[in-house]
C-alpha cells in the first residue's frame, strides 16, 4: 500500500491525444490541461513533438512521442530514426509499438534487437522508454515472453496497449506484467481507462503510469471524492 495525494495521482497521468485529425488547437488544449492539472506527460504522435515541447517549455511536464504508432509495422531502422527525430524535435519520453508480426512468429531475437536499439537511443538521451505490447492481440505466453525480453533490455516501462486496437488495459494484464517483469521496469496501463474507479484499479494492480484521454474528468471526480471524504490522500 502507498499513500497518494491528488497531485501524486495526477502525476501518474500521460494525458493523451493521438487522433490523426488532431488540430493545433487540440494540442494547445491538451497542453493547457496538462499544465492546469499537473499531469506527468502529454502523449502525442511524434509529428507533434516540436509544437508540444514548445507549448510546455518551462514546465515539468514531459512531451511523449509515440513511435511506430499504432501498428508497430515499420522496420527497426524506421523506428530508430523516428525516435531520434522526435527527440531532436523536443520529445523527452518515447512510447514505441513492438512488431507484432515478429512476436507472433516467435522471432524473439528480432524483438529484442528492436527493443535494445530503441532503448539504447533513449538511454543515451536520458529519457524514459516505454514498450507497447498490444496485449489484446497476444496470448498470455506471448505477453510473458515479451516481459522476459524486457528483463534483459530494461526499458523504463512496459505498456499494455495503444488504445487503437480491439481492446485496452485490463487489471489482469497489469498484474501479469507486474508479476513477470523485472522490478526495475515499471508498468504503464493505457487504453479504455475512462473512469476514476478504473484508474484506481490499475494503480492498485501495479501500474505506475496511466495513459488516457479522460484524465480531466477522472481527476475532477477524484477531487470531488477527496473533498467529500475530507481527506488529503488515499491508500492504494
């Protein structure tokens, strides 16, 4: 159990807008909300890295670029280039999607090489790396095998989902990932987390970062609960 203030909970949120038709005004709104609620990061497509890093300049809110998103079906070289390009544009967190074709083929050498190359770029730049599994398309055995690859490479996070496939984060998957990944690697839950109760369930299950587009209503609901209960923190 750990004690969380409202700000502690806000700092778990990767405030997300990955829509392909997102406008500049949408990005400005996303960053403004991140500042007002003191979220940890804005999660955006990599092409928005320069804009969002500029909008968030002078704050402690990170700009998180999604790489190979949402399918993961580009070469290692492409993903490494996109990672470097996003970092050069101002991104300071990276979430990338694994190559599911190679996962399904059991080509773990390829999967590890991809993970190692991207994590190495992030590590050299001093920024967090997150590996997106897309659990809704995987068997439990494949999820565990990916955790074992992560145990050798040690990315900052393993992540449940893109939120753009057939399903999102589940408590079961968060628990499974937490049980099988090295303690030095954190778990991020993302995809379909739209309520305060779902948010808290993911934290209880072991998630140390929550990716969602509903961070504002979730935090408003949590603030209301804190006020009604007359508490300044909760135990999870």
